[in-house]
C-alpha cells in the first residue's frame, strides 16, 4: 500500500498534477496526530518519542493538513526505522512571521545510525537509499524523501539534513502557511437560525433525498429536493420568479461527482442566484477538492459518511457568512469543524500493524484521538495511565487477548460505578461470536475487515451528549480528561 501510494504521489508530482489545499486547520493537532500514529512503532523498539510545538507557533494555520502530515509522518517513520535506541523528537518553531502568514521550521531529530556526508546530498533524489546494505536490513522504496522534498517545495519551504554517523540525524524543513486568528466558525458572523429558511437537496438517490429532506425539516428548514442538476436549476429559477428564495443548496454528489461540481459552478456563475449558500457532500474526498470548491463558490465541503450534527454545524457556519477579516479563501470542512464536543479519546488495542494504522487513521480523520496498544496487557497499562472514552479491542491478540483484557478491565471497574465502553473487533465472523463478546463484558462488536461506515457508526454511538456526566475513568487512572 505504501509503495503504491508513494509511486502514485510521485508520478502525480512529476506530471505537475498535484494540487495543495488551503484550508484552516489546527497545527498542533496535526503534528501531534502524526506522532501518535507512529507511537507504537517507537515504543515497541523502546524509543522515547517526543513532540514539542513551541508556544509561539500559531494555533490555526491555513494550508494542506493532509500533505503537511504526510511529510511529518514520512520523516518520523524514517527516524524511528533507522534508530535502535535513544529518542526521536519532533520540534515545531516559528522561523518568521509577516502579514501574509508564517514560516514554520519543523525538525525531526533521532539518535540513530546517521548518514555519511557523501550520501546526504543524494538521499532526497528518487529511488536513492544511503546504502544497499541498509536497505536490505530496513526495507523501503527510496521514494519517501523525494516526495517529502517536493511537497515541502510546493509548500514554499526547503528541506535539509544534518547528520553524524553513529550519533543520529536531524531532518529539517520549513513551510510557509497562512494564518488565521481563529477557525472559520469563530470568525464568522452571528449565529443564524435555520427556522423557516428554504433549502434544496440535490441528490440522485431517492432514499438519501428523503432522509436529508426529513432531517432538514426537523431542523426547521423548508426543504425541497431535486434529483439532478437540471431539476435543481429549474427549481432555483422558479424560486427566483416567485420571490421565495432558497438560502441553502446541499449538493450530494451521490453518483456522478462531476455533475455535482458542474451544478455548483452554474449556481456560482449565475448572478440571479447570488446569495445562496452551497454545501457539497461527496462520497469520496479527493485531494485538491477544497481548491476546486473555493473556485466554484462552495461554502462548505463534507465527505461521507456524514454525521447529522456535523452537517447541521456546517450549514449553520456557512450561513453565517464570511467575516470581514477572513476574506474569500475559507471553506468550511471537517478539519475546521471537528469541534471538541464530538472528539473521543480512543484506546485501540490491536496487534496487527496494518489494521492499527488503518483504524487509527480513519478515527483521526473524524477528529478523535487514538492511542494504540499492541495487546491486552498494553491496553491495561494504558488504561491505568489515562482515561479513555472508548476502547476498541481486537479479540485475537498475543500475550493477553481481547476477552481476557475485557474481563480484567470489568473486574477493576467493579464497585467504582465506572464503565468504559469496549467495542470488539474480530475477524471470525462466525455466529455466536457477537454473543461471546457481549457475554464477555463488551458493549458492541465490529466484524473485520473493518469498514469505515461501521467503524464510525459503532464508535460514535458513544459520543457523549453535551454536558452529560462522563464516568469512564478506571480507578487509579489519571483524572486529567481531555478537553471534551
Ligand atoms: P526509504 O523508503 O528507503 O526509507 P527514503 O527516501 O525515505 O526511502 O530514504 C532514503 C534513504 O535515506 C534511506 O534508505 C536511508 O538510507 C536514508 N535515511 C533516511 N532517513 C534516515 C534517518 N533518519 N537515519 C538514517 N538514514 C536515513
């Protein structure tokens, strides 16, 4: 998977077809997320992993969060791969700041094998590895650094390395990012009530139209729906004639994405329809979509699967209009919406590296934070150190399996009145499996291989209601809860 993605990315860059997004995101979350993602690998080798974002670094920056994270993950992955003992540290500092934005300096330092001087110049070239002996021991494609260096260049920065053989390496890079005082929600106008506003749902799928329409009605919107672009345009024209204008158009690009974007474009270029807020909902987020949306005047862009609360928040935010200082470049996306009220702190107990990464990535994409444990015993240790809103527990694990760990957790909870939700994950989709998990003290069950929709649905049923009391701490666990 990694090799394939690397090659795809690389050929896209070679062809100049890689577009960067420019959306507001929280820098600290981004970098810390990258670190968390690779933490298991580091801890398994007994390495110390540190992440230090200097206090003066702006909280919200404007850029491409996915690509920035990709560079950090890449360098951090290498640092962990080529280090046998000691530590790996990520440091983020501000190099300079001006009216346009900020230049950040990110350094990834390791105490690993180091790179000889004559090799240092070439490692940023495609398909180059410091020496073949290393490759055989460590594996890899030799593309990681080439991709990282191009991405850095595209982000207006540069990349370099300082290294001493036997002592370690520090990879440095800089990036230019825009700044925003606040996230787009915070910098928008006052809240608007949805009650009585006209909204149009454009979706090819009848069931989906029905669901969205009834959802809209529940929020007090006056909803109408259309099956495709043509029908939508005629409804919009009709509204114009009658004077009862639409305020929101939700384009759910169900089947044909081009159709959805084309409709957005037509609405954008039609001055008669000025003032209508367009929200795009797509099933497959493509990199570069954000740039496209902005060009087409789309106010908010969301990918499926969608949470109702998220859609409502996005519509409300989009309707609030753009604050004077934010200019026209702000798009409401999941990255800017992921309000802390919905974030879960999840412990993922899973021994398979690929499943770990997959689940962690999917969960983090939704704004949850994830700590990974490699088996039941590690999960117990993690629970003793900090509190979690939920545990995702693989059933088959070495040392201490999911059922044993669950039994131990439930035993510890006895008498304390606490109950941390545990969701089992198991590959054996056999009848009776579910029952076995539930009987073993687990709260729910997800079959493997994990499907994104399943995962979100099962996990997010445990999102606490705002202001609901939370009592998931194990006795003896630290009490400093994440700011949820
Ligand atoms: P690979 O997929 O081989 O890791 P990269 O382009 O990421 O490809 O790295 C190229 C080469 O640079 C690696 O094979 C390795 O020899 C060297 N290298 C990269 N990072 C480090 C590091 N932190 N410590 C030592 N050597 C490194």
